[in-house]
C-alpha cells in the first residue's frame, strides 16, 4: 500500500550540458540515488513540457525543467518501537550505533520485534531511506545478536549505496576485540579460508574449498595472553557471516562463550565463565572507519568493550 506521491520540480543548469539525464538528475537531487532515479524515469515518472521522458541515457542541454513524481515509500512491515539506542554519530545521511549484546539487528523468524530495525524505525521516524521503494533504515551490514559494538546505518539512498560499495570493495575498517581459549602459538597471523553455509546445519557457517564459498580473511594480533586464554584484536579484510568465530575456531582458539563454534573449555575456564555468568561469544566490534558517502570525509569511531567483557578480561588476566 502506498501513501500517495510527492511532486518535485527539477531545474537543470548550464553545468549539466551534455550529461546523461540520470546523472544530471542525481546531481540536482543529491538525496536520491542515481539508480533510484533511473528506475523512476523508466517507469514514466518524469515529465518535460507535458511529455513523459523515459530514457535515462538521454543527453541533456542543461536548460531543461522537469517534474518528477516520486511515489511515497511503502511502509516497512516491521513496527516502530521505542527501544533505547546508543547513538555514536548521526547526520542527515547516516548514523553509527553502539549495539548491545543481545539485540538482534533485523526481524526474522523467532525475533519478529524488539530488534535494532524496530528501534531505528522509531528513532528515524519520517527520515528513512526509500531505497527500493520501501521505507526502512538502511541495514548495510550486520553483527550477530550476541556480539556487541559498532554498526553503521544508512538513512538515505545515496548513503546506502555509497556504503554498500565500500563494503563490497573491502575498504571499510573493522576491528574486533575477542577472548579466545588457549595460548596462540603466534602473536599475530592471518586466516584466509572461504566460508559457506554448512551442509550439515544451515544455521552454521563452515570453511569450504575456495570455489564453493566466499573468500574470507581475518588478521589477528594477540594483545594479552596466559596459558589458558588470550585477548586478541581481529582486523577484518572481508566481512562474512560469523567470520571471526569460524576462523578462530578453525585454528584451535574458539571464542570463549561461543555456543555454536566453541568447544567445552578447560574446567577452570568453564568455572570462571559460570562464576561471571558470561553467556555469549566474547566478541566486540570496537573500531569502525569509512569514507562518508556524501561529504567524502574519513570517519573513524571506537567504543570500549562493555562491562561484561571488561570483567572477563580482568578475570582471565589478559
């Protein structure tokens, strides 16, 4: 169900002479993406002097005045909910959130509400991206429910597409802090192993041959260590589902508290985790850096690990 349409008058300038129509429109309407404008033109939403213009590749002379009819985005199926958020940064195009452990990012079977998306629909009311024709906050990437830390969310089409391109190009800086079992043999190293859905359990990811999965690369550095456990920093070259969890488990150092990829820790570690009531994988998205898709400024954010992981590091002596 749509909520009507918005009419936008667009006047091109001499600087647009010779440009493709969709490129000129995107320049004149910076809050809308070129792809969105291209689809609107093809759908017959652009009028020039009483005639519809349907060719986004048409060259313009820079003197045209157009009228664009933009259908209002369909309402997202998720409900807006007043859930507290820790906003690290916000502007008209995007926001950066410090997600607590336990908060699911996107509604899905078993978690239809109470998610980050529900919270964002409330927080960003009336200021959401209509990318794809549906009003929703732009979830460009995700972190697991029981992983804490930084997440960037797009509020406009342009921001969404610009951030998505950076993720695809692996130019986003992402660094995680984690507690793992055992003493790594090397103080730093890399895991380069493709990941895909497990053929035995579709809820799990597994390391597979390169031609069967997506390339995944994790660089790790030991920051503190004992014979029983280590505090490590992981820098993600790629960002696959469960990447850090699977990669660290694959080299014999699973994340402490990981119920899926972990193995039963030594008795002393098990007793420590029980005493602290630590019931999640010890993983925190600490640093996030990217180029702002609109201003082109380089942005970088860092958040300290939450209290439960601070207590775990202290108790481990790492």
